[in-house]
């Protein structure tokens, strides 16, 4: 059975007229390097059938090469944004969230069980080495099945009901993954902002692998990098999502040229990038991105004083008025996109916290519902967001076909009386002289809410919630923490509750994995230990013992084994119903707005869009490689 998505994939690659390619070669941004003999001509750098992006058909204007974009990042780790913005994937979403072949020339699937991938003839990595089936074989056999490099085993997305795929190389440009049961998640994971990696530049990475490198040379490399184990070396050199190794070949539109440590990273165009516009001009249009590391707290001020040409990370809605005013003094524009998260901010009670008293209380749905009912979301919306958001539970947005009003309205009515009654029923009826409830062990009922403290928005909202909870006998204490420590502290049970975003993907279709609604990852702050158990195939963490959480995992398994669209939609609805009714995440408001600042010289940037990590990869699905700079604008 060939689905509609596959038909779209087959149409994504078309033969390109040689005459137009020759004309485009005359406008090659890298022509000087070609003349010096440092690069082959354009026709030898592109695949035989490059992916043609019809810019005009997207309602935009074909551009030209040139220019540099400056942007600010909060730490060196944020260079991963370029991997997300560039959004080169084996298969990827378009603006309407349809899947297309991208790096792949085409693909076919049979009943979501058998996936056959066809590579583009002549496609090359950024260092000019060919992309072939060997790069997929190396990743599968020598990395994913190597205990030293993949101690957790084969990625969860590739294991269906305990079964890993059968991998076959049919020829140099054709490969196949097959399961006996459906794997509807496979293509979606390849299209993700942090994609499932199934191909690696083997010609480069084999020098760091004990199977292929001489022992003496490997020891010398380990000494040079000050590492003890070859697996550590390979993992460091192979990291593609956070591209810290400038020598690692990539398929992205821009490649990092700056080694660590650094305060400024320069990403230059990939001379072998596989996309062209309808006139044969190789993409990307923009020559380079320069990312400068700054204190997160200073990014809004710096962006508003002309130090950035393109900024969304590090700025928030509270900065909008200041940034908009900068339009009067600097050549920048500021627009607003709708965020895709299920809740702009959410309180996440850690059901795996180590506190022996708070853990059973937070696992009591009456407590979670009470904490939600005590919050006046209307006041938060008006006071903090100027009434521009929608009061809602942490759930999907109206833009999703899975949206239902009862999910959005679950336990969000401001009802302190009901909240008090539920807390009394949960065994917290006794109070001290200040009206604060007394825990079973005699302590005051104080909840420490941890926040990364990267925005005043978090603390502004928490100050309001402090007052709401005080009225129902719960004391709230705010603790700021570093984002990087959240995960380890949560898994260790040190966090009782945190404030973070809601579900990442608020605009899902039934074909997208509903795993965000179940304990499936150790960075899900409401159940990190259960999530760790899931991703480690039971080797680490603990399996959930709370019936609704167990049911969510059972439904997720049913979705993953289904090849029926109606059944997948039904699973989504059941999971959304459980997730919102059980208040596993205390959502506040959604449909919030994200300010985006960009230079007035930037062309083809959409005035409106959906901004989020998943599924739009921030700007990725809008094809940043088609943005261009008009000098003198």
C-alpha cells in the first residue's frame, strides 16, 4: 500500500534542466574557490537530481546569494539551533505538516512496516565524500548495535514490541528497514527537530572506531583529545545535533567552522547542499550565520540595540514593547508568531520526587486537581499577557484536528472552594495558625517550584500563583535553577515541582507520535524516572506503578502497533482525555505569541507562522535556506 504521504515524497525530487544549472553556475557564490581549484564546479557538487524548491510557488521571491546574519545565543550549546533552523532531514515536514522526501530522493512504505529509501545519485557530504548506503550500514551495525557507543541499545523509535528492524542494503543508493508489525513513528522521528540518526559520515568517523582504526593511531587520537576510551572519542566527534566538531561532515545548509571553546561561532554555507531554487541557484541564499554567546539575561537588551539580525531565542513576549520600539532606531522589524506548545507555562509536579510525603500526595489526583482549580488563569492572562492568550489546560491547540474543548477546559475553572474540599479529602485538612496546611509528618505544606529563571515571565506568574495557593493553604517557594541541572535534579528526585513549557507539539495530527502524553523520556519533569525506564528498555529508572500512567503507555503501544488512521486518532483522543483529566501537567495559558526580530534586509521571511520546537523546528519548516538579504534595503 502506497500512502498519500509517499506520493508527495516521490514528487519532491525532479530532474533539473542542465541549461538552467549551467546558468546558475555562473552565479555560484563559491565561484572564486572553484577558479582556485579548491572546489569542483557546481554541477559536480550537486546531486544528479537536486531537490528543487519552487520559491515563487511558496508565495515568495527567488533570491540571490550573499550576506551574513548575526544572532545571539545564551551558551555554546545553543549552536544546535542551526541544526534545527537548517532543517535538512531524510524526510521532513512542509508548512502544512505534510511529509516530503528531502535528503532522500524518494521513499516507499508498505503498511508502515517496510520502508525503502532511495538516495540521490551524486549526493555528497559537506566535505565532498559521497552519501551512500554505507553511511546507513555503518550507523546501524557499527554504532547503534555497538554496546560501547549505544549502551542503551537500539533507539526506542526503532524497536516495535521488542523487535528491532531488519536492515538491508539493496544497492549503493537503496536501503530498507522492515518490521513484522507497523512502525508509524519511523518517518516522523526522522523528520523531528532532534531527528533519529540512521546515517553517519562513515568515511570520516571510521578513524575513531576501534573496528577500523589501528590501535596505535587510536591511542594517539585519545591522547590528543585527553580521553580514556575510544567510545568517548567517537561520540564527541560524531555529535551532529550539537555540531561542536567543525571537521564533522554534514548535510545541513550551513556548517560550523569554529572549534570549542569560543564566544562566537561562524556557520558557512555547505558547498554540497542538495537543494536549488527553480532557477537552478544552489541554496542556501545566505552565505553565513555568526552566533555570538551572550548572557541569557542580556539577549533582549542586545537584540533591541541593533546587535542581532535574527532573534527569537532568548526573547519573550514581555520584551515585545521594548523590541518593537527598537524599530524606530535600528533597521529591524519585530513580528509575532503563535507558539505551538500546549501551555506557554506549566507547573509540573514530579511524581517521582524523593520526598516520602510529597510523592504520594502529588500522585493523588485530588491534589493535582486542587492546585489547578486554585489558580485564576483569567487574571494571569490579563495581568501578564494583556489578554492575548487563551486560558487552557496543557493540551493541543485549536489548529490541531485533535482539539476538543473539554480537553482545554479540564480542571481550569477558578474554584477555590472546590480546591479546598479536594485538599481536605486528600488528608490535608489540618492547618497551622497562618492557615497553611500541615503535612502528615508535621511539616508545613510548602511546595518548592523550580524555574530556570531565564525570563521574568516565570517569576511574574509564580508570584501570582503564590497568592492563589496561599488562599487554599499551600505555601509556594520559588527557586531559580540552571536549565542544564533540571534533568539530573529531577531524575534524582530533588525537584518537587518545576515550571516549564507544556507539551511541545500542540498542533499534532493523528499520524504524529503521542508519546509526549506518556512517560517516555527522562526530560519529562513530571515523571523523569519512569521516562528513563522507557527509553532504556527497562534497564534504568523505574516502571510506573500509577494506573493512569500505565494506561497511557498501553495506549501509546497500541498507537505504535496500528496502521489504521481512525484507530490512531482514537488513541490520541483517549490519551488527551486521560492526560488532561488527571492533570499530569498544570497548564495555564496557550496560543501565546512569540516575538521575532529580524533585519529589514531579510526577504522571504513569513510575517506569520507557528513557532515551536516540535513539529515546526522553529523556522525549519519555513525553509530558512530560502531567506535572503537585499543589500541597500
